[in-house]
């Protein structure tokens, strides 16, 4: 998995822990797919400032995940739901679906 995909996996868990400015830059880069130059122009900051913020955010997210393991736990639960689904009857699958909806 590349760095972009990894950050995208971590954002739902930890984005709210970032500063408002970091969140703004992250949303433009990861969700709206803007380039560094486009973000810099929109926010009236340097391209290097955008780059530095994104690098810092990557480190922050990785540190949160190392300590809290929320994404790892989510991935494991998803894997177990899928295994359980294969052994469940119709009602059991409905319950698994409800549990998965709670994850979102």
C-alpha cells in the first residue's frame, strides 16, 4: 500500500485531531485531489508550506495509529465480519450488516 492510500485509511479515524488548517489542506489534497500548487494558490500560502504540512500530517497520523491502532482494529473486525458472514444464516448476516453499519 502506498503512502497516499495509507493516509486515506487513517483520515476517517484521526482527521478531527488535526488542526483546522491541517484539516483544510488535507481535505483539498486527499478529498478534492488538488495539486500542491492549486492548494497553495487557493490558501495563499507557499507550495512548500503545503508540502511541509502534508508531510507533518502524515507523521502525525502514523504516530496516532502506532499508539491507538484504530485502523488496525477496524481492519481486523472487517476481516472477522467477513469470515462470520460465511457461517451465518440470514438473520446472522443481518446482524453482521448492522454491526458493519455502526463502523461507519
